[in-house]
C-alpha cells in the first residue's frame, strides 16, 4: 500500500554493507537486549517521541523477528512455571485471527487458548491479549476480564496516526509494536517490545536467544534507516510527511467503501466521532465495518476476497475484506472519483427523475397530438424535432437507471427500468445490464467485450480471423468459410443487417434467461419477457 511513497524516497533508505560487517552475534553492550543494534534502539525511541504514541523513557526495548515472535515470547515469560495446569490466554472478540495458533501451535504446557475474554469467568491467573486499535475492527480497547490475577499484553501494532487518532501515549507493562504496520515493510520482519519490568525484559531476551540467537543485524539496520526517514518526514517540512500520506490513502479507501455501502442496503458502516490526534494536531476519524447474515459468502459471490468473522472469534455476520494490490494509475483514478463525489458531481437525482419522466411523457403526448391533429407543416417539423430530442433524453434516463444511479432505492430504479426500457424501447433490462457491465469491465477487449463479438455477420478486428474464446458467451467464436463469406461483404451487408438488428435485441434476452448462466430473479424476468412478447404481438 505504501510502495509509491517509498519509491519516491529513492535512495534515502539505502544502507551500504561491506563483507566485514555484522560478523559478531553481539550488537549492543549497553542494552539489556544484547543483540539489539544501538541505531535501531535510538530510532525506535525517537519515533515514539515524535509520534507520541508510547512512553519509552522508563521501558526496556527487546527486538524480535516480527511481533508474532514477541507474542510467543511474552506468553512464555508471563506464564507461571509452577502451575499444575496451563494458564488461560484470552482476547475479546473479534480478536486477531493468529492469536489461537500462536498460543497453541507448540502445544506448550505453560499456556492454552481460552477464546473470548468477554465470557471468561475462570478464577485464577490468566493472560489477556489486548489489541488496540483492534484487528480487525480498529476499536480502541482496554482490558475486559474483571480479575486481579491477570497479566496484560498490549498489542499496539496499529497505534499509529494513519490508522487512528493518537490521543495519549501508551504506558503499559508490556507493549508490542511492528514495523510492518507502521511503515508497510512486512517483509523485514522486525518487531519490538517496550517492557517496564527488567526481569521480564531479560527473560524475553533469553527466549529470543534460544529461539533464533537474536535478530538479523542487517534487517535491524535497514529498519533503523526506515524509521529515521519517517521521523525526518514528520520534522522536516521540505519532505512529504509519511503519516499524512498514508492517512490520505486510508481516507481514500474508506470514502470509496462508504460510497459502495451507500449504494445498497446490505451493509452498514458505523460512524465514530473524530478525536484530536497529538501527532497530526488535528481531528481524526476512526472507522468500523457493518453486518450481514453471511457476510463472507455474500462478498465472495461478488469476487471480493474476505476472511470470515469466525476466524476472529466472531460470527458470519462479520467479515474482513482482504487487501488487494492496485496500480498507481488506478489509485489516481480512484482519487479522482472521490474528488468528484466530494464535489457533488455524482449526486443521485432521486425523485426529480420521476418529475422528469412525467415531463417526458407530457412532451410525447404534445408531439403526437400536434402531429395528428394539426396540418401545419412548420408545427410538424417543430414537434418532430422535439420528439427526437425527447427520445434522446429517454435513452439517457434508461441508461442511468440501468446503472442504479438515479434513485436511492433499488426498487424505484427497477421500476424506472421497466417503465422506460421495456415499455418504450422493448429491450429486456437484465440482458442489457449483463452486456453493458461486461463491456465496461473489459472495454474493447476482443475476448471479453460482447459488443465486439458479432460473428458470423460482422467483424471489427483482423485478430478475429484466427478465432477466439468468448468469455461472455462461454464458447469459441470460429472463423470458418461461412464467416469469411459474410465478412468479405460486410461493407454492403451491414446496412440491411442494421435494419433488422432490433430482432436480435428480442432474441438475446431469451437466450440469456434460458441459459445456464446465473441470472438474478430468473423466473420474474422470464414472466416479464412473456408479458413483453404478448404486448409485441
């Protein structure tokens, strides 16, 4: 997501390495964490002080290979070794989906996953994992279990200005951070823990020593350089502020998501009041997703990759939308779309369309009345021209209704479609939307765009001489001798074909409705088509 920013930074993050660098296991003789590079320690402290999201002065820093390893280390260190049974590990739902696996993967006798902290009532010691802002729903969280023997681990991976308002610096016994969420460098696998208790920090360091004999020095130095660039961007006004850049990306994503949600009645996005951010020195907004009976299934039917809420300890009404990579060009076009929405250029016409529809019918009535009951040549010419302009406006109205852009209510849009498309143009709206949407998804693609696939009578590209597979029709378009004959004379045959092409608009909907393709409200559409056929007869 942040690749364009780091691409613009160019060589600012480059670090030279020579063959005699990083030969020793040891890195920092002054730190309790002996493999922690002093440059990384310095930049971690600087970053937290610049952002203001955590107090570091009275905490020890322990570095790990990503925060997942630090979670395992913290569970090991905080679990009592003299317990007869494993200590319970809980987290309030919806929780981070990796917590159950991280807790139980090695089948340790020290701890076990006990699911939802909200329903945990067992007396005795426990460990509560608190993700704040929460993954997956970004809520700022506090401890949930009401007990006096609990040990708390605060996973603050998302407590950065691009995700939420920094309202105060975190100050807990064990706090975990990761560079993957802070700067987007997930592949670097660097995380760090801020720990108050010296003995806990020492045991965490020992865990890392036994597991991986520390953390790669090259990776630490690269992470230190990246954090340095981010801190500099916040302090140097000649540089593009990283957090403002990344926050604008998040705002853009949420605005586009909100627009999609506003266009249907299946989902709800709750709004939270903006809070003052100490880092941005401005009001910032947090966000949360909505619900549907089986949100994952519904979204996957529309080719949207998701993770079910069950993976987070919730239910199927919740789903997390997976991130997808888009090109920089697409990102700019999406930003342009958001700007148009802000400017009000995409506002729905709502009930004004109904008035326009009635006005169009009134104009048609006047036109027919003038032509039938008047013998004046000039009146015939005037109202004939008016009739042409009226039909043009109707075609625009029909097109807008097919895109569900003219009314807020889906049912009203469908009513406009039936009244305009079927009654005035005698074209079935379901078939039109299928072909029209396919055309815009892959505009002018010979394989995907049905508007270009007119064999055997017409051809629009010499590439069709070799035959191709039509994705829309689900069959191969063969260029055989019959097609060759028609195409050879298409500059003559196109005119008579255009004269009778309207018949094709009646045939194609029937072929679609009685095919094996998925058609919404198939039976209702078939009945509507039969009704239309009776009217035509």
